[in-house]
C-alpha cells in the first residue's frame, strides 16, 4: 500500500492521501459519506492499479479517516474542495474520477471544475442526496428540528446513528448537479446495484439523463447492494476504469 501523506486543506485541516505512481491517466478514488480511503473498494483498486502500472490516488476528506477536522463541521462543498486540493497538489496531466456513493456527487462537482478529467466512473453514485434523500424524506418535525436546532440524529443501516446538520442541508443546495445538464468530455460508466437500499435506480437514471457526453452508459447489476464490493462487483469496477482510462 502507498504511504499516507498529508497536505493542509483549504480550511486549514490536515488532509490525508495516498498516491501510487504509475502511468496516466491517474485514477482518483472518491469515497462516500462517512467512509474513508481504507475502505474495501479503495484499497482493492489501489492494489489493482499498482499491478497494472497505473497511477492511483485515494484520499480522506476533512472529518473522515486520517484527516483532521470534525465530521459534523463539514459539508459537500468543503469535501469537494478537499478533493480538488489534493488532486491539484498531487497529480500532473489527465485524471479519471471514480466516485462511490457521495463520491459520485463530489466527482460530478469536480467534472465542472477540473479540465484534466478524461473519464468518470460512478459506483452507486448519490448526487444531491442531502436534498433528494435526507430533506425529501424528513417529516415536518424533522425539518423543523434540523433548521431550528441545527442538527438531527439519523439512524444508519451500517453503523451507529449519525448527525445531519443544517449546514449540510443548506450547503448541499448550493452544489446540486441534477438540476441542469452535466457535460462530460470523456467516457462515463455508471454502476448501480438493484438491491441498493441507500441509492435508488431512479437516482442512477436521473444522473444518466443529466450527463451529456460522447460515451455514457449505466449498468444495473441484479442483486448488488450499496457496498458494491463483492469480487464480481470489484471486477466490474476494474473493467469500467479500464474502459474510460484508454
């Protein structure tokens, strides 16, 4: 595994990353909400990329993993800025963005900011989930709680309950990507499990419809869940990266 290094992020937090040198374009893995760069997909893809001789970058947003900062203080815009800062600091030349869950939203934001992106892979991508998932699913009492008290405790299918903050909701509205066309210069591969309990196939279809590019496909995988990390799913991710990184 590549050695963990650090830079000072846009808001002064210590941002952790691990970079494997190799041929370009550099594959950049963007992890999900409350996940980090030690997750199954990130670590597996690093080893795969190294075996292929490909450059690979994984990172932790502020408040995640080995990075500094407090999770509840962060929001989509902050985490996208963290990822952008690391990419600009580490990489030279073209990159392929691979976004898992929330990382798919962050990747979509960076598609509009980084001219060096030549391909995009979305894995159970969750664009706009703070608005179309959290806020849309809140009751009136829950909406009132998060706006008046500044936070709301939410149950999780995978771990302990977590806090949804007013900052997260309000900042998310500034970074929505499914309200206008998302233009991509390179190929795009979207992967979505049919048994995903966190991101619906309707979300995957909405992202497919909003992306404008020369080569965009969505693959629905019957029986796959949100983790999308079985051996068969990991192989599909490898194939998708290979397809967009030519």
